C-alpha cells in the first residue's frame, strides 16, 4: 500500500510481459527523441520526416506533437509558466509509456524551460532520453513564421510568446544539435532526420 501524489492506497501492478519482451518482438529499443526549439525552427518537420524514415526501415515510431496534444490531452492548459510545466510533465509521462512499450517516441514541443525537459529526462532509464535541439536563430524562425504567431506576438496580440516576451532556455548537454550550415543554409528535412537516425543506429536503438 502506498500514496503517490494525491492518490492513496494504490499499488504497482506487475505484468508477465515486460519491456524487454516487447523490444524483442519489435526488434528495436524503446526511447524518447525529444525535439525542442523555437516556434518555426523545424521541429514538426523533423519529427514527421524522422517518423517516415523509421517507418521505411520497418521501425515503429509515434509522434507526439505539441499542438496536436493541445487538442486533446492538454486542451485544458494555457501558456502560463505553470501550465507549460504541466504540459511538459504530461507529455513526458506519456512518452515514457510509449518507450516502455518498445516504441521510438518522437516528442516535438517548444518546451522552453530547461528544468521541465530535465524532469522528463530523469524519469526515463538507460540513457533513453535523446534531446534534439533545433538551434535556429530567432530571426530565421520569425521570418518563416509558418503559423503567423510571431506577427501576432510582435503586435501584442499574444502574450508570453517564447522568444519574444518569454524566454527560451537552450539545452546545456543535448545529445543532438541541429543548426544552420556554414553558408547559412538550413539542412534539408532528410539530412536532419538522417542525423538522428545515425545516432539511433550508433547507440543500438534500432536493433535488439
């Protein structure tokens, strides 16, 4: 008998089929690829391209997109610091379940605060949290402005917008950093996905 959070008298239920069994079935190792960066940095593009590349290799992956999750799981949350933290906590817990199921979970969220991303890392075992930092400059992201959000933020119609009037805290020790090439050209989606796939191969996540 134990108490966790606000729940009391709860028990952890062990099941006969475990993570290793599921990984052997899928012929891959479960992990979380956490893509973070400013709005417009290319997170969703990378996530979808990576998911497609893994699928073409016969690997099972699932994308948790920040905007998509706010249509369901996190539709009750706003964009205050407290709600952002809860948003990331929930996604981290769901991502952990996907990884435990043996899937490669691709989480694509701005996730601006370092402590929230580090909290997600802390709940995952065996170095299976892979932080991918989309290190694109603000002026590039603002020039892209695919959703028109920077324009609204500059006009004062959106408050607390990351990169404008709310901070983005870049990772200090991410596993993968993606940035502009020396000539100022952004890598292609396939090149970015290839960089992540290469890391997954090197670390043994694509085989058992």
